[in-house]
């Protein structure tokens, strides 16, 4: 009887060790976070003044985006992911919003919304804006899958634009001009 109990304890301990070793590997195989799945993007105005950073972190179901900005005008600002990883010579180099589904604009629009449409951020009287939000089905990784059909890391890269005004989530022009820009992945960097 003691031999059976001892064998059962050894088997349980071995299975526990194997499970503990396999857990991190399983997380990676299932698309879980990896230490290298972070990008910190410096955001600047058209005249080159740095206004802060936006961090992108890969999670199991998409990206967490953390904006920490200063020097913005008081009030709401539209924020969008743009299709080209370039801010110069002018912010128009970033192209349009990421829109692989050929959808309409805005979370309240009739035609759906662009994959690159993000929630507004709000700056106080001191020009400081802090926001955290989640972007589902988006990845920093260069390969896509059914879970992550949209990547920021493609051949022409991607950028993030902070607009001068608040996005009304219906009309793309409501967000006004491009006030600040940051390159997430440079064009041709893949």
C-alpha cells in the first residue's frame, strides 16, 4: 500500500512540474503576451516638439494602448491609427485610417467603423491627457490569424495621429487637423 501511495505522490509531483513548465509555452502558443510585444511611440507636433508617448502592448485578445501626452490644447482630441508608418514631411504622409474592411467612419456611423478608429482623449487646462483603451483583434506581430486579422506591422508600417478636435464618432472631418503624430512601425521596416 505504501508503494502505491509513494508512486502516486511521485507521479503527481512530476505532472505538476511538467504543467508548470508547459504553462508559459502554452500561453505563447495560444497567442498570449510575450515580453517583446511592446512598442513605445514618441509623439511629436509638426514643429518637432515632443508631446509624450503612446505605449502599445500585445495582449491575448488584442492591444492595450496607453497614451501619456502633454502640451495638447484643452478639450477632446480624436485619435486614429493610420495606414502608413511615416509622419514626415507632413502628417499627411501617414495616409488614411487603417480600414482593411472598407467600412465607414466612427463608432456611431452607419457603415461600421474603421479598424483604426480609437476613442477620443481629453486634455485638461494644463494640456495633459492620459488614456488607456483596448483595440480588439489587432496585433503588433507580423503574422495575422483568425484571432488577430489586423496587424500594425505590415510592409508600409503604421502611425498614430492625435487630431486637433474631438471626433464625433460619425463624421471623419469632425476631428479636425492632424495635431501630433507618432510612428508605430516605420514604412518598409518589416
